[in-house]
C-alpha cells in the first residue's frame, strides 16, 4: 500500500504527525512531508492518521 496526501486539501493541522510521527512530519517551513511507502509495522498508525485528518486529505492506495 501507498500513502498519498492531497497537499491542496491539507491545512497542516498536523494530526497525522501526532498519530504517525515515523511517517508524517513538518519541515522547516511547516509544510507536510511524508513517507509514501512506510513499512508494514507503521500501517496501524497510518490508518489512524488518515482517520484523524480533519480535512480527509490522506488516502491509502493499493499498489
């Protein structure tokens, strides 16, 4: 699976950063950066991050 974030929707509330800090982070300009192909162990946190996103900008895609 792959993580995809619609950065045009993202409002940088950073709930994903709190839910899955090993996958999502903010850069020096407070812009979201993320690992599009995290390891299997990260998937529960990634799924939680997708649910927590207030603007539903995180998508989980099948490869």
